[in-house]
C-alpha cells in the first residue's frame, strides 16, 4: 500500500481534485488494486474527495482523543468516519512538534479504534541516534506508552498499521537517510518486542520516500510506504508507483 500524507496542502479543493486526476493519469497503465492507495488530505476536503474518487481510500491526518465536547477546533474520530475517512494518521512527528505527547497519541489511537477507523501510527525517534545500536532503547520507551491498553482490541493486525518514520529522516528536517540495515534492525526489534502482545501488525516505511527509496527497500518485510512531499508532485508519485507496483 502507498499512503500519501498531503499535510496542509494543496491550497484548495479544486487543486486537490486536480492532483488526484493527475495521479490517475500517472497510474493508468499499472495494475493496481483499487483502493490500495490511501490519501490523507486536509480533512475539510474529505467528503467531496470521497464522493468523487471512489478508487482511492481517504483518511485524516489527526483526530481528537475525545468523541465530542467543548474542544474548539478539534475533530473526532467519529466525525472523520462520518465524513468518509477509512483511516487516520496518528503520532506524526510534526504533530509531536506541536506538543502532542506519546500518552495523548495513545489515547487518540484508542479513540480511533473504538470508532472502527484504521490507524496509521507514525513511530520512530525524533533525534538521529549517534550510534544506531542505541535506538532500540528509545523505541522501547515509545512502544511502552503508545501500545498501552491496545490488547483490548481484537484484530489489531487489520486495524493498526505502524509506519517506521524517524523524524530526522523526513524531508523537511532531513539529517540523513535510513539504510536498509537500519530499517531491518527496526523490523527485527519490532517483531521481537511486540509480537508476544500484539501480533502481525503491518509495518510500512516513511521518510523522504521517492522511487529510489522504494527500490532500495524492496527486500524489506514491509507492506508499503508513507509518502509526504513527493506525493504532491504527480510525476514523482508516478515514479514511486511504477517502482512499487511493477
Ligand atoms: P516526506 O514526509 O516524504 O516528505 O519525508 C513524510 C511524512 O512526513 O509523513
């Protein structure tokens, strides 16, 4: 699966529609199962995009941990769902920068799962570790909080996707590239650490994904990619799709 995080782009619904028509052109010759490309536009655009483009799945980029109430500016998981969202991205490092704690993200995951909306959880360290062998202790610290009380949900393997996306590797604050060895270190750690409690969670990778990264990580046991900046450029999206689906 390819998950496209548009962040706060594009500027208008008209441009959002144009972007999707441009995607369709790019992938028309590829054999792609309908609805295996997931798009997270600004949530205001959801109802129209869901109606107009049934071949794609749309989702939110965030939701509240509460269902409703006096919370100006917030959008709940059930509201996203009623707008047609099939998933929600939670725990993105840009939201952490705005002050989201791991405990809040954990409550959001629970709220989304209770409302039967799939979660794409961004997971990974903010600061590039000096020595990659020390990363697992930070991953362990995060996992303890993020996965707290998730054993109440059956079928987590269907409803929770974990995107390994170290903040230092995403394009806006890039301090280096994730190597295949590092990705594999994470995958091995994740499987060993969480498999006893939470089984078979699909893993994907995010962080400066382009067609080269897709090719580089072809052998890794991941189920797809989370794509930010390159998803706003149809030709780059086309290259990524050709690298992934061919
Ligand atoms: P990027 O963004 O692909 O531009 O690095 C990924 C993300 O922030 O989810």
